[in-house]
């Protein structure tokens, strides 16, 4: 879901992708979020409906898994941050040679926690049973992963890799699409990415889907295969009804980086300059954040327990309203 430089050669082994902050001037809607300090007392900001839970760090928070009992965030510099309501934020640096960590998938909480973090240079870190292991798959980068503990799908600009419970296996895409996010349910996976790319895996084979846009798509989520949302550059918004992807009327000109859909009647989208919106099944409305930083990821355990994270340790908690 990160911004990238101009297209590279479309091969499984590509140069590592650039971090979000490196390419911010490629999208002029991002300048305020990345270069202006936050001023929570700015009277021009509407009243926030989010609780500010930012961490004391200059690191960029790129991806998030929120379990309801804890929040896990991957960040620039190979860091992973953990939030507990009883103790606040703690951090550690994983042994990924300070490569950017871009996405995280997780399941369980406390003693049953398993999480997998993915990042640049093909780094994959897996936490289970109290210890973390790191592997280097030698590909360009991973942006995110989704699935189950024994059947994960990781996507990026170097292709798709699938975890079968024992090993990671490369899977070819029809047109070497550069993917930024993936949604997985059972044996079905749908990935979105650069130039409006949308691909679907079913029966072990990836096929291209017809896309109504050529804008980069950064995030995808949904309550079911027949009710998916994709978001992207300059407010691009798409909906999938199980048969066709349809472009929706944009509700913002800000680039949207991620979407979280705990139910058909509750969908969250976040993006540049503190942008956050919610869909109630009929209409989208703004959820004022009170911050100016870009928001790159959103996750939660329910429609009333949602987290958004972004630049300079920004972390926001939404509990309804």
C-alpha cells in the first residue's frame, strides 16, 4: 500500500520498494500529512471522534492488527509496536536488517497470539509460541498478507507467495501485476494494486478481473466475496457485488490507503491528511480525526473498536459515535 517510484521491470526479483515518506511528493495531496507537524489545538480542525493514542516515536506506522485485547503495528526501521490498555506502547526491532515492515496479519490474543509481519526485500517475520523467526524470500517487497495461520497469502511488487503451513511458495500472476493489498476468504483471494490491477485466485489459479479504473489501488476489504471495497489514489473507491467491480462516487480527493469492513453495514476508509470516513450501509460520512498526518492502515475487532495508524507514531482509536 505504499507509494512507489516509477514502474520497474516486472520480474519476481525486483529492487526493494521505497518507503512511504520517500515518495510523498509524487502525490501532492500527501504533502500536508507528511511535512506539517500535528497541532491538536488547531481551531480549524473539526472535533475528533477518535481517541488520540499516538506513540512517542518518529517512526511511520505502516500496518496494523487489532485483536481487541491488543494492538500490533509494524513500522519503518524494522520495528514492531504493541499497545496494551494497561501499559501503553512498547516496541522492539526485529532482525530484518532495518528493512521497512509494511503489513501485518494476526490471530488470537495473549497466549494464543500468532502474527506474521512482511516487508521490503522479501522479509517475513513470524511470531508464535513466544518466539519470532525471520525468513528472507529474496523478492522485491511484500506489502501485506491475509488468510489463516496455515494458509497465508503475501503480496507485493515481486509477486505472490503462499504459506502452506510449512513453506512459502511463489505463485505466478497473469500479467505480473504489482499488488498492494489482498483479501482472503477460504480458497478465494482477491488482490489489488498498481494501475487499477485486480486479480482473483480460485482453484489455485490467478486470473485478471476487469477493473473500472487505472488508478493505483492501495487497500481492499469486505464482509464477503460478494461485498468488497477497494480504495486508492485521489479518493478512488470501488465496490464488488460478487460479479462486477463498479466505481463509486468519490467522497474525497485525498488518496485513501486502507479500508476495514467488519460488516456490510460498517466500513472504514483512511488516507492522507488525517482523512477518515465511515459507511453505514447507505452513505459515507466523515469521521473527523483532529490530526493532519497521513493514515496508512486501519483495523479493528468490531465496528465499535477500530484503530487507524500513520506518520510519526500516529495511532487513533474509534469506539463509535
